[in-house]
């Protein structure tokens, strides 16, 4: 068995991936950034007052720590960044708007990513999900052909080397068929970052017509759209979870499926189901739930829980760096 984060660390080590941390006034963030730099896993860019950041570093014992610290208030390229922001927003923001918004560390951090000065961003230790995601959607935007971002959880069990992907468990409340199809495709691509050969199950309370409902029809339509968009991927639905996961059940309920009984990527029909599902697997199945990992953006931006530990921040930065290398 191989440790998940051991594999990811090996993948990103020495690659010089630049991750921006907007919350440089938080000791958890600074501790994680310093560790990542010390281990040569990423090149952190910490936003904040350099005096304050260095004080935190000294208090943590990183006296000789050398990394990039940027104070948005005194950034030399601020005027040029404002102009670029107005261009990106295409008439939806004035120079005055840019001046105000870019003093927000999340907007500033996302612009560094947009301008190619950073490869990804990790925020949310002291900001809400909306504070992190909104600037990413406005500036970095979603990939071509993708209309929505989504939140995926990697369900990991080191003792069995079991890795599963659950989506969407964080963002879209009632995705339509097109959105479900996009979530399926994005999650399959995210799975590859973690060494998973994706077999995608579009989940429902019905398997291959066993129940009739508009909710089932939506999943069937999503499956057809996803297959048309990416015929190279193994995607099937609609499938109940047991048919998707248990080979014996699959043999009875969906004998002709190339996914049933062997799925490792599970796309839930709505946020309510996805959120409940991953928490059941976490609490009863003893899986570690890693995420939510945002997907569908042109460049990776990930959101932390405000209760995140320095270890959580360290791990999410490793994931973000791996996403950047696979982007």
C-alpha cells in the first residue's frame, strides 16, 4: 500500500509550484506555508504585512525562513493589476471597483494566479467559502465547456488502500442534467490526480429503469450528455449505490454495465444526497474525507474550513499543487 499524501508529495516535490496563501496574519497558515517551503514541496506566497508575518515566523521558530511575502497595500504592480482586473471583468468593474476589490486579499491572491504569478491558491482559514470562491469564479472562471464549479471529496482509507471520489458534496444544490454531466467529467479528471482510474457511477434511487420519476430522468439525461461529451470515460447510470459498488448486485441489476460493481467515482443527484452520503461513509465506513476540493476552474483555488488545523492547510496545499501540475 502507498500513502496518499506520500505519493502526492513525491509528485510535487522540487517542482517549484507557487501557492498563494492570502491569510498571512494567521499562525496556522504561516506554519503550514513554512513547512511546505522547508520540505521543498511548494514555493509559498504569503500575503500580509511582512513585519507581522516575520513575527509569526519567529514565534514559530522559523527565524531564517525565506519565502515570498507580499503586502497588497504596498505592492509595486498594483496599478497594472487594477487595469488587468478591469480587462478580465469586461465592463463589469471600473478602475475604482478594482482599487477597492483588490485590497481584499482573496481578490488579490486570485489575480496573482490569473496573471501567472502563482499556480494556485488556498484560503478560507478565516474567510467564508463565498469569500474564497466568488473571486475565483469572477477572475479565473470555469474551464471551456464547463458552466459550474463543484466540490468533490476524496474518501480515503489507508488501511485498505481504498480511494473513492464523491461529488458534488459542497456547491450545487439541485444541479440540472448538463451540470451533473459536467460534474461527472470534472470528477473523473480530479480522480486521476490521486492515481484513480475513474469509473463513474451516476447515482439514483433507480437502476436502469427500475423506478420512474423526473428525478431519475434527470440522471439518465446527465449520463447521456456526459457520455457524448467524453466517450473515452467509463460512465454509466442511472445506478443505485449497491449496483454501482457491489459486484454481485451489479450482476443482477446491471449485467451489461462496464461500470456497475466496480465504480470508484460517485456522482450524487443533488447536494442533499451527496452531503449525507460522504458523511455516512466518513462516520460509519471509517473513511477519511478530504475536501471539499474545488474543480472546474481554469486554475486551482481551494477553500478551507475555518476550523482547519495547520496540518489541514498543509495537506490542502499539497492537493492544490498536484492539481496545478495536472491542469
